[in-house]
C-alpha cells in the first residue's frame, strides 16, 4: 500500500493489478438515490443501513410503521421504500415515499490496527 496524497492510497499486487482507495464519501452530495430502510421485528426501530460505502444509523422512527412480530428466531424487517440523500460526509436523509423524513449519521469506519 502506498500513500499517493493525503486522501489517496494505492495497492498494487505482484501481478500489477492496482486498486485506488480514496477517503471521500462515494456518491453525489444532495442527490436522492432510490433506497429502502428496514423496520426491525418486534418494534419500530430502524436498522443500520449500508449505503455508499458507509454504515448509517438513526434513532428516529417512521410514524405508524412497525416491524413484523418476532417468530421462529429469524431476523426479519418491514421494508419501507423512499430515497436516501447524502448531505455531507457525516449526515444523510431518508425520505419515504409516504413523506416521512429520517435523519441518519455515518458511523465511524472500522479499521484495522
């Protein structure tokens, strides 16, 4: 791995294949992308979502939407369609097709030591 600039690193294997790593949020800011969130079983909590190479979290809920009941030990959820918009590197917004809005924050990326 070679650091090419403060924000770009490159990995080159023995065969010459090259992979660039850039520390910026993928996707275009302030552009709504079609997306669905899952309301977890047994309540109204929204599960963490993976989008644009990041993991996003919210403590908010969707009015009137509950997840399926617990059953058979399976993790299930109720999917709600809408759009996800990246506001900045740390904030995102989900808008359901019914008009509800959820604020998300990006969780720190896991690293290795």
